[in-house]
C-alpha cells in the first residue's frame, strides 16, 4: 500500500484500492508451517556424511549452553547486530553462552553482499579473539547449507533460538524452531518485533526485541538462557498451540478461498484482446462502454458498410480508453523495475 501511494498516488481504504479500472482488494496471508513435517524431519535418518557433520558441530557445545541463528547472509537479517549483542553479553557474562551462526551466502555476486559477508566474518573474528580461549570459542560460524532434517536437530539441541532480522515478511525459522523443541527440555525464542512472526507470537510467548539495539538482544538472550523451566513450558505450549491450529495447509486453503472470491469471467466472444481479461465488468465503467460499443457493432448488418465502419470507430475509441490506464500502469511498473533488472 505504501508503494502504491508513493509511486502511483493511489490511496486505500479498508484494504481496497480504487482506480478508474475498478477495485483491487489487498489482504495479507501469514504463512504457517507443518509441525508434523518437522516431527518427521527429527525422526528421519541423516546421511552418514551429514550425521557426522551435525555430531561434530554439537561436540563443540557439550556441557555448555548455546544459541542458534539460521539466516541467509543478507543485511536485512541483522546478523551483525546479533554478533555485537554476543560481544556485549560476553563482556558482562564471560563464557556464559555460545552462538552457532549458520549463514549460507545470498546474492554472492553482488558487491554489497560480499562486503556484508566480510563485515560479519570480521565481527565474528573480533568476538572470538576478544572473548575466546584455546579451549572455548564463543561463535561457531558456518557459511554453508544444511538439510531441514539436520536443522531440526540443531534447533532441538540449542538453548536459545535467535531470530532477529531488521525486517522480515514472516521468517519461518522462528516457527520451525518452536516446532522442533523437545517438550521435556524446552528452549526459548528471541524474536525481532519487526519480523512477521512477531504478529503471531506475542511477548508472553517469545522474547521480543528491537533488532537495531544489540543491548536488547543481549539482555533477551541472557534471560532466555536462564529462564525457569515452568516459564519455558508455558511460553512454548502457547506458541505450539498456534502452530498446530493454523498450519501451512490451512494457509493455502484460505489463500485459494479468498482468491476464488475475486474470480471474474469475461465472455470470450465479448473480449478479444489478450492481456485485459482480468477486468471486472461490474466495477469498470470503461469496460462497460467498450462492451456496449462492441455489442452495437455486432448488431449492425454487415451490408451497411458505412454504419458498420462508424460503429467500428466507436469500438476502437472505447477500447483505447480502456487500454490507456493499463498501459500507463505497465509503463510505470517498467520504469520502477527496469533499473533493478538492468543491474
């Protein structure tokens, strides 16, 4: 809606944007996950190579607490802020907790992403040099991908889940982390209030933080790592109940159901121009004008060439009036997207 207002000057009311072409309904659909699928991942056998990879990782944290972060290596994910939070936390609480940061590369060919990767890795090295010892490393960093089954095991083993993007549409890692927990040994989710998942998980469930402030993240991680079991159970049960009551299957059904409400069928014999078939007769005066002109044209005896030609000019004029707003929008969209496409 902000994009429509900024770039097209269009306002919305109650989720409806009205233009001379008709009305467009805007609605958000917070996506769910399949908790049963997560359970299946936990029960599935890993390949020998991946089992060795996971076992080797977890050996680093035997007898110690650790948090986990799983993000694409993208500046929107706030990984650098999370690393700084650990720097602050370990300054006040030395050797209290480690971080396993999994961050597969994203858009590695883009210079700004390469720079962000360097910045994150330099920050991690700084924390490890500042707070680590020969026997203990505060941050374990993996710049590669893991299967969903492997991640589920790591989620379950961790004591804190750190999902702290600067901005995110949803972030399903937050939901997958909750679904992967062991009901007998629960951990805590630290969640950015600017992730879409924060609309599903409130402050009585996850520990919500402003990801722009590392000190908030640090305080939340410390609280999570030391939270009594009773509170962990209460928070997890509430979140898990939500995940089970609205799964990805419910989400897809809702989406298709709402999409079906917007279906408009334009008779093929009345609309001959491919690309405008989405128009809504009930909401489009311009389409009605075109349809009336076309009907009048079809009703004229082909033998009356003069009248037929005049009616055709009316059809052409009505169509051009109908097509102009669409072409304007297409041109505007092209103007907006062409620079990024060129890059």
